[in-house]
């Protein structure tokens, strides 16, 4: 009778564990499509719709970009709330709540925004806070709970959804806005995509033990199960300890990782916020601009899976150092070689590096400081990181308003990228105190 007993996962009947297909891949597929619809048609849609809003309402770039800076700040502020909600109610509830708030924010944008302060309130505060609840902490937590040895690979696969969605969103949104002649029509399409993502969240299962399964579909107590299945072996460093926050911030590795994260996120945010405006300033047509931005997003998507696969096989310090070096080269090319073909190539390089680092940084946190500490550490790191990233949108906008070009923004980005290459080379796995004391 025990073998046929039906368990329940959050009020939903489930199949006995021995007869159920490993649900980790279902979760990865669900998150792929949720990100395709939500992140792709919101985060990356910004690059298509924001310039149209600036032109249509004749806003100053610096003032209008305050909204995106506040968006990052609110994500950072709300991250501890996200971590608390995940711990109390699980990823599914937290992600659904966040996506519902994003949907409400997009509809308010369409219906109410006529002044720049309306835009700042809705995009900066409401959608910013919602972005934390529906953001990376949820996605990463699910993958880290369900996968161990293949963690970086699965993160790369899952995170490709947002970039692929953004690649599709660019021509779709621009075509819709051209057809209807309004920027509001673009955000309406985004709202419909987010609505579809909300429906998919219903099928997420938070942890393997919720349905009697185990990470990587391997029961550690069952010798027969271990022998019958090929157990993937981690080839890169994995901490045997779950670090406390106090221990994490005593390690220099966390500060090197923060430099890398601030830099790649800041550079990517600068390009997505001001890229279309920068290309227009140097004489690139709107059609070519759309193609260049799409190349960044395409590279972003294509870079995630290879980086994730390599991240399970090559120590992250060397892999991240190589990626940061390529990002530095691509950024200088974007600044110095102002031809459509070279701009498209440099945008693709930057996108590939951005996507690769986006897949590797969560793996770095869990590998260095322990799987069980991931959500707690990230809920503290994000409020520290994102205020620095938030400087990029408004800072670059005001640099242009004051100096008439983005040259100083490119100079700052280049310096940060050089620092990040050095930081990556120095990024050795930290030693836990218990290990150090035994040596």
C-alpha cells in the first residue's frame, strides 16, 4: 500500500516518486519559457521601447534614465524580501507574485504615463520591486536545488530563454510600434507575454524532496540507484561547507566577484539603455540600429549555454578572465570602430560575454560558498551590487546631456573592464575556516 500512496505537492496530486520522470528538466523548460516571455519582452524590450518614448515625449536622456537607475536600486532593496519569501512560501509563489506586479506596472505605463515623473514612479519603483520578486534569485534557486554536477550547464540552458525572447522581441515590438504609431502598443505586447508567463508558473515545483526526488535524479541512500545511473562528477571546485554571511564577507573572493558583476552588468545595462541613442548619434540608421541591438541580444543568448557547459569543466577564475578580456576588446571596438559591420560584431561579442557571465556568476556563488547558502548570500549581495550598476543608465545619460557625447562613459567602462580582468585572474576558491584550521 505504501508504494501506491499518493503524495501532495502544494495542494497538487503527484505521482509516486519511483514512477515519476525526473522533474528537474521540466522546471528548466518552464523557466526557459517564462524568461522568454517575461524577461525577453520586458527587460530586453526596454532597448526597443525606451528610445521611442524619449523621442515621442521629448525627454532629456538623463532625466528619463533615472527610471532605469531606480529600477536597479529597487531590485537591490527588494532582494532580501525575495529571499525571505522564497524561504517562507517557495519560488513558485514568489515568482507568480512578481510577474503579476510586472503585469500591473506595464498596464499602468500604457494607461497613465504622459510625464517623465510618471515613468520614473512606475518603471523605477513598481516594476523595479516586481523585478526582484520575479528575477534571478528565483530562477537560480530552482536550478541549484535540482542540479549539482550539471549546475552551470543547466543555468546556461535555462538563462538562454530571456535572451532568445529579447532577440524575438526587438523586431516584433518595433514592427508593432511602426504599425500602430505609438510606443504604448509595444508595452501592450509585453504585457500579453507576461500574462502567459504567469500561467506557466503554476507548474513549477520548488525542491526535489517536495515530490520525493533528489538532485540530479540520484538517490544518495540507494546503492542500486547510484550504480544503475551514471553519476555526473563535478570537475570544478565545490565547497563542502555552507558558508555563513560573516564568513563570506571575510573572504576576499566575494569582493573580486563583486567587481566582475558590477562591471559586466553595468556595461550591458549601458548598451541596452543608451545603445540605440548612441548608434543614432553616430549616424547609424534605425534599421541598422535594431540589427545591432539584436546582435547583442543574440550573442547574449548564444553565450550562455557554452559558458555554462565550460563552467562545469574549467575552473571559473580562468574562464571568467578569458570572458572579461573578450568583453574589454568588444567594448573598445564598439567605441572606436563606428561602422555598421564592426558595431554588429562588437555587439555580438559583448552580448556573448554578458550572457556567459550571467550564467557563471550564480554558479560561482554556489560553488565557492555552498549550495545551501546561495539564496541567503544573493539576497545580501544584490543590494550591495545593484546601486553601483544603477549608476550606469542615469550616469551615461547625464554625461551625454553635459558633454554632448558618450566618450567619458566609454572611458569609465574600459577602466572597469581592465580591473575586472585582473580581479578574475586573482579569483581563487576561498578556504573555509574549518579547512584552514585543519591544515
